[in-house]
C-alpha cells in the first residue's frame, strides 16, 4: 500500500492518509478483510508520528472503512466497499432514476493536488478556471463543469491560474445529493 503525504498540503497529514486509504478501498485496490499496516509500521514508513497514523485509523474506523481487532491489527471492513452503490441504490429506491438531482460538495472537498487525483480516479473532472481568488492562506478556484458553477478551496501554492484547464478530484465521501424540486436531502 503506497501512501503519499505532502507537507505543503493544506490538509493535515492524518486526513491525507485517511482519504488515500478510503480511495484505495473504494476503487477496489484494498479488499474487504485485507490487513492494513500496523500503526507503527506505517508511521515508520512515512517518517511521521504514530499518533498521526492513529488519528487516521480512528477516523477510518469511525466512518466504517476499517475494523481494528485487538492484538491482530486493522483490516478493511466489508460494508463500505459498496458505499457508492448504496447511494445509487437509495436514489433508485427513492424514485430518482432518470430524474435530475442536485449534487452538493463543499469547496474544501474538491482537490487539485496530484495525490488526490491519483487516488480517486473515479471522481476526477476537468475544467477551465474562470476566477483565481487568493484569500490569505487559501485560494479559491471558480470554474464551470457541465453547466454548473463550482468552487474549489485549494492550497495557496497551487500553480493553477485563471484560464488554465485543471483536473480536480471530488471526495466521494463528502458528496450530498438533493431533490431538485423540494431541496430535501436524498443522501449525504
């Protein structure tokens, strides 16, 4: 299992680790029941604190992606392998098949960093930047995708500028879907 951390990212290291492991689980690279490296081993490999890895594993456990068995280690949990399929099933069962729905995602869950793009290939989109806005320690990129306006909050060291065509990866875990007419939350 290859985890890439970036000290220049605006995301904390534990969050980078958790997101990459989630992506590996969701895209099938890691299978249900597969053992993860021990916290100590992963911390040693990444040259970071065990506490940082522990925080990532705790978040993954809380979200149902991994299970920890005392004395044996941490393993990929089986239910979340169908996470996206569960959202799709909820849409179909709710009578939304073939209907227009609204997708919502926060700007901080739209990433332009290469490591997020590589670990989330199923959520990658490409768009031309309309506006680059620097606000202190963060940058907002405004763009259109398939007729909808979107915003990404990215690291201020991004090389993207107005007029550039950029790839973004959406954090599938953070996607919310709403009924277009009633604005009721369908899935989150």
